[in-house]
């Protein structure tokens, strides 16, 4: 999501509604791809076609992908609607996205019952990975 915003912001900074549409479609495509891949994997493991209920359960597990995009996209939409400046909306979107990565790092660390140092390292690695992906996408887009 953040990488898509990075690349799209460079090309569509004056058409934020288009950026919202591109990022939304990208997130939905990735979400569907994850559901499909996990469904196919589970189907192969159980040796039969999955039921609708089983596929719906997989879709529920993968719901975090589109949900993670809601707040950053809302920030960009604020800029598109003229409520905040365009650049401000993009920085807000990146900040919210990075905050989400930090929160996920903390959640993981708590589930794994990591120490404070382990939690700090986990959050730092999660943020670093997110930033590396953003930079890579930005470099490829140039």
C-alpha cells in the first residue's frame, strides 16, 4: 500500500482521486490474490475443493490487507477533497501506514511474549522493511 502511494504520488500528485483509485484497486487485487493462493493451498492440503464457508473463512483471515489501507487512503482522500493540502495528505498517509507497521510489530512481540529489547527490535525491523519497500518502489518508478 505505501509503496503504491509512493510510486503513484510521484506521477499523480495533482490528481489524488486517481491515486486513491489506483491504490484501492491494487490493494483489492493483492487481497484477492492472497485469498486465492491460501484457498488453493488449503484445497491441496485437504485433497478436495473447498466449501464456500471454508473459502469465506480464508477471506476473513485475509481481511487485514484491505483494512490496512483504509486509513492511509482516507488521508489521501482528505487531500483530494481539498480538506488538507495534497502533500500534507500524502505525508499523513505515510505516517499512518508506518504507524500501522509499528503497531503490528508490537502486536507480534506481545503474542510471542518478547522482552522490551525484542519488541523494540521487532518494531524497528518491521518499520525498516516498510521503508525499504517504499524506497525500492520509488527508485523503480523513476
